[in-house]
């Protein structure tokens, strides 16, 4: 993994909500685009092995951005990443920062919007079926419908508050949450506008291809991904469609390595992280995107990049290292396909300034291993 360059970005324009933008570093990393594993001739089960190009007409400008915000140069493909949108248990509304970010989305002109989960605020046995349904109606009103109206493909992973995969005595502990999530997402009116490759287990785990990027979504709503699902992961990543894509990404709610205070305990990050990382590395997955920790930290470990997304809704957290104040963030990823460079521009959604990557800790010692800030070569 080689650092191509580090740019000092000078922000221009007034930030909404008052104040001027500041200077920021935008990390850029390059990885070899070639697949390092032969495709598995046996697999995978697909319902659309040759996904069509996106039919969404997206107007192109060289550096689209919401008015007044720093405007990065767009890559060959642009992804906007949001995560952890919810508020208190049962909430049917979202805080202003969430609404602002959703309103901004079309202005970044992304090819894809990704969400790291916790879109609603379930995982409480005190909520009845009507209250669970009302949360998804709130999601539809404030998040789902505006994104569809903007014709933006929306990839997401299920969080522990959306439909926890926790199992007790062979039964899902939050089966009503799981059923509500499934009902919402399988309603044709809520079509996320993705080019699915395998949607047999959608919305819990599935794959899609957006332009030249293959995305695998796994169910990391709990710390253990079942063996049979991991077999599906391997088959999917080994498939011709995955390996022929210019770049592969994986997304799940829990991270492989803990980054936030209060989230460093077991159950808040994936079990057997090194083994899972090796699986992703084996099939040349470029980046694993996660939520749940409510603290932005772009990192790498081994051959894998790790985007720990910040929170957008309630409950920003401090990183395990350093003394930075907690914040809420949205990350724009610009991808240069030929070189597999990914350029992050992360906005603090309270100040609307760009987060200066160099202010983040150079590394974090998670309970299960050290991860390093993504611009630091080791
Ligand atoms: Fe979560």
C-alpha cells in the first residue's frame, strides 16, 4: 500500500450555520487493482450475473458539493457514506444533522450512497409491532423517500438497532425487528435502486455492483457471522463478477477492530477479526466499511483499508486514543478506478468543515490489535 500524495485542501466559501471552512488533509491511498485469487468456477448463486450499468442519469461536474461546503474533485466514481442515523429507542424522527446530510446528498452527485446501519432505533422488547412499523415509516419519510426521489442508489447494512441477528435458544432475539426490516426493504415501493448480483438474503446479506465496484454486504449486526454466511461470503468474493470488478468493497455494521470509547468491549466488534480480515484480503477487497462505533477513523491493517464511519444521529463518541472532541460526520469517497486510489473528504456535520485527518491519532490499539491511520505507512 503506497501513499501517493497528501494534499492540503484549502476550504473556500461560507459554511452553513455560520463560520468559515478551515484547512484539511485528505488522505489518498493506492492499492493494486488486480485480483490476486482466481475466480471460483463453482460459484456464486446469482440472480443477475451480468449487472447492467446504472441507468441513473447523473449530471457531472468536476467538483460537485453542497453550496458553501468544500468541494473535492470528483473521482471516476463517488460514494457518499453515512451511518448510525437513529436517536432514542422507538424514535420516528431524526436530528437536524441527519436531515441536513440527506438534503445535501444530491449536491455531492454521488454514484452511490452507502449506510453503515442503525437506520432506526429498535432492539428493544418494549416496542410493540406498531411502534416498530412507525420507526420505518419515519425512515421512509426522512431518509428512504428523499434518496429515491434523488435517484441515488442506496446500499446499506443492517445494524443491531435495525434487526439484530442475535440468537438465543436457536431463535432470533429480535425477530420482530428483523421482520419489520425485511418487510420495509422488500416492498417494491422501497427499491434501493441497486444493481443486485445476489439478493437471496436481502436485506441482511447481499451483493451488488455499481458501475465498476463490487460491494458485499454481510450481516454484522452481531459479533459473530455464522459459518454458512461466511461460506457465502467466500463464494461471492471468489466469483467472476466480483473478481472482474475494478474494485471490491465490503460493508457491515460492526467493525473488525474497536475504535471508540465505550465500544471496546466484546460484542461491539466482530469476533475473529484477523480471520475475517484474511478472508477479505484473500479476495482483494479494498475497503471494509463499518458503523456502530460513532467515531470516524480511517485506517488500514494488513492489506485492508478500514473506514470506521462517524455517527450522523445521536451519540458521538471519543476515539480510544487522543483527546479529540466527539463529532458527527459524513464521508465522501472519490475513487480513481485505474489506480484504485480512494480519496476521502469527511465533513463534520456540526461545523460543516472538513475533518483534518492529521489531527486523528496515528494508530489505535484496539483490544484485538493495532490499526493504523490510513495515511501512515508501516
Ligand atoms: Fe449499532
